[in-house]
């Protein structure tokens, strides 16, 4: 299993970002996606997008898909923030 964490940081909380993630279609419909979580830190303006994948191939297939491009079509609305991606292989769960 693979866990991918995208850390998003902004100057302040982003209700528009929260609304977009909360209203998006379920990621569990994507082949190979086991689990999706969207976290808001108590520190205002910091979020984590955590996805669990069957394997690296499933994650890479998602990043090359039309669904991925569609889901990320409005990323320019996240201007003023930063994004840091981390990929972890689950050794035991």
C-alpha cells in the first residue's frame, strides 16, 4: 500500500478550498484508491490531503488520468499557497 500526503499551506483558512474538497466526488471511485482524507490543521491555513492507494501503479495511473486533470483544473484558485507532496510505502498496518 502507498500513502500520499499533499500538504497545502496558505496565509489563512480557505473556505473555498474546503468547500471544493467537501463537495468533490468520492475518490474511492478511482481504481486503486483505498481511502481519501482531507484534514484541516488547528493552525489556520494548513491542510493535508491524504490518499491511500493499493500500490504505486494505481497512484501513477490516477495522476495520468483525465479524472486527475479534471479534479485539478482550478488549481490557480489556490494562488498564494504552497504544496508539498510526500509519498510513503506502508510497511505494516
